[in-house]
C-alpha cells in the first residue's frame, strides 16, 4: 500500500548494481531500509475506550498494522482544541504516515494544521466538515435516518410512554437528528396496533437547546437523570463523552437494581432505563437494547483499496469507478466517504435481550430501513 517502501527497495537495488559494476567482485546485498509507517490517531473527548468511533478506529488501525500497512501505531486522547493542535504537531514531528482525528472537536485544528503541512496525509472521521484541504481525507456518516428509526424503536420499547434523545454540542447534524427522532416517535404513534393506547411522548420535544449538552461525562449524566426523573425509560445519546456518561449512568441503574434488597410486599418489576447506543455493537451493557453502528471498517476499505479485507459481505466496500491515486504514498480510491443506511455505512441492529421480548421490534427495524431506502419514508419530512 505504501509507495515509499517500494521506492526504498528500488533505490537499494540500484545501489547494489552500481557497486558490483565498480569493483567487479561479489558483495553481500545490503538489506533495504524500510521507512517507518506510523498510523497515528487523535480522539476527543472520550478517547479510544468509548465503545464508538474511537474504539472502532483504533481496532481497525491495529488490524492494518498486523497486515503490514503500518509498522507501528500511536494514539492520544485530547480534551480541547489546544491539546489537539499540540498532538498534531507531535505526530507530524515523529513522522506519522497517516494521522487520523476522530470527532468534530478537533476539526478546526486539523484543517489549520493540514494547510501548514501539505506534504503529509490526514484523515478526519465524523468531523462533519467538507472544507478540508486536499491532503485531508474524510469519513462521515448520515445519521438522520438512523435517528428516525431510533425514535420509532424507542417508542416501541418504552414501558412508561416517554423516551428521550440528546446530542452533544457541535455533533454533526445535531438538530436534524433530534427532529428525525421525534418524527420516528410520531410515526410509531400513528402506526401502533392499539389506537386507544396513549401516545408515546418525546422528552423535551421541539426544545433543541434542552436536548443539546456539553460533551462531557457530567453533561450526559445530568441529562440522563433529568430524563429518567421525568419518566423517560429509553434514552438515545449521540456524542462522545456525553454518551459515555449516559451509558455509565444507565448501567449503574441496572447494577443497583440487581443488588437492591426487596422493598415491602411490592412484587411489581421496576422499569429500568434502556439505551439505544451509537457505536460498536455487542451489548457491552445490559442497558443497551439496540445499536446504531458507524461502519468504520467499510469506510476505510472504500477510501483505501488495500486496507485489510473481510469475508463479511456487510464490510466489503463497493468497487470505485475511479482509478486509485497515490496520496502521500497511500493508494486512495475515494477522498471522501459518507456512510448511509443505503450503502451499508450505517448499521442498525436490535441487541439480544429486551427487544427480543418486544413484538416485531427486529422486524420493524428492518422494515423501516427498507422503507427509507425505497423513498417511502423521508425522515427529514415525516
């Protein structure tokens, strides 16, 4: 994949031929010195243990290292713009072959740094920006249809009749995501089997500011507490550290319920909070009932044709119509990738557990996905 390794090998070979010509004797062929190819990553603010884009990108970069695309990897979690700039400078100084910045928080710093280092290659993931210079490749995800399906699914799974969604401040498509979530809840109310059943309500519906939080653990926990206090039992967070705050609080609620002593003679089962997660699937928490996963692996394979492949058809990138070009030593088929429900870049699945007990929940997710893909439903106009 790296053209520089090939160039180093050719240069060493020509040197050996010249030496043989001059001295006319047998000499030991020196080993070609490969240029280090370091895959570097910067993630803010939740870092690489976020069970989302950071963790998925780290796993894929390590997979590429195992395949020989990178000789080593380097990662750093940052907290703000100045820390992002410092990390970018450090990684440029250490000769990173490809530096990836994950999330919208460092997008401005990435753009500025890339302009000042036109001979280096960068990748922005989930930045929400389309004005990067030519040496910045980008990968983003259209989450509006997924938010619509999440709203419908949350309403289907709710036991209290109230659900909630949040976005972290600066999250791409934030307002559209909240609107689509509300529209999904509305469609559920229109299509519910029992017409006499009360409608499910979206917590703080139409209050964009009231559902936009600082991307911190505290911001997510505070929203979770207020939503649960208002009887919302399904929460859908879109963000980084704020999302981790939500899932941590929800997981703690489940743990506390499982260890609590019985209270009186009340045999009714407590309604526990549930979460539809944006990130890696696999139900790392009992609170997660469904997952919206950004298909990082498919995106990387679309951009880089020689990225390690998979036998999973859902992770195989479509063949590009354009001939791959050399960008800083990397073969690049597409400079910009947008993952959608239609192209397999956004995957929505019901986790085993609670939703398996909800009638037709899994079928509803598949049905909504197909209705959106066919154009029968427009999440932005519903």
